[in-house]
C-alpha cells in the first residue's frame, strides 16, 4: 500500500527542514498523529547525522522508527518502523523530501506499507482511507506549525484533553 502526498507551505525551507529533520524526534509536539516522541538512544545514525531515530507513542501504540537513508543533496530522508507495527503489517517506511520553491517550500511524503495476505490485504481499503486521513491531518498541522510557529488548534485540543 502506498500513499503519496505533497503540500506547499508558506515558510522558508530552513523552517520546514528544521521541523521535519533536525527536530525529527519532536514530532509529538505539533501533530495529533503522535502523542509523545523522544529520541531513540539505540538507533544508529545514518550518513554521519547525530540522530538515528525516535520512539513514538500514538493512538495506535508505541513504535520505534529508525533512519534508513538520508540524502543531503536531495533534502530527502527515509525512516522505517523497526517495531510496534500491527501484526498484519510486515514493513512500513516513510520518505520526506523538502524542496525550495521561491519563498514557499514544497513537502513530499511517500509512505509504503507492506501488508500480509490475511488479514492485511483484506483490510487494505479501510487502512488506506484511515492512513490518508491521518496523513492529511498531519500535513495540515505541519503547514500550520511552519507558517505560524504555533501548534494547530486540533493539536492544542488533543493536548488539553
């Protein structure tokens, strides 16, 4: 199962890159998709970077995510879920690419999930709808955070609950 999305953000490349990559372990601060996130001290850094991954607590449970690729020239990085996947998902990874576009910044996200035959493939239509909704919210929350420097009202509401 694949999900590809792009969003244009009215913020500088550096602002967006800092949120997505340099503050990778802080994703739980600005999106409803993750309740809490911290650096993964056991993850090995990729391509000389300081951080190798993160641990996320979400409504779906705890996941451990590790970088598997970083391309500084392309402003692209990929991480995989090393543990915490539901039993019907064999593998999941996500790639982010950040591109300068004048005063704006384009963000491309490409998620790949390998589902097992049963019940994964049977659940694919429902999962794809749920994941599309989750990603749409995440990108909207990223855009708001990058453009305003404040968390989205939906995130504020979730954090207050």
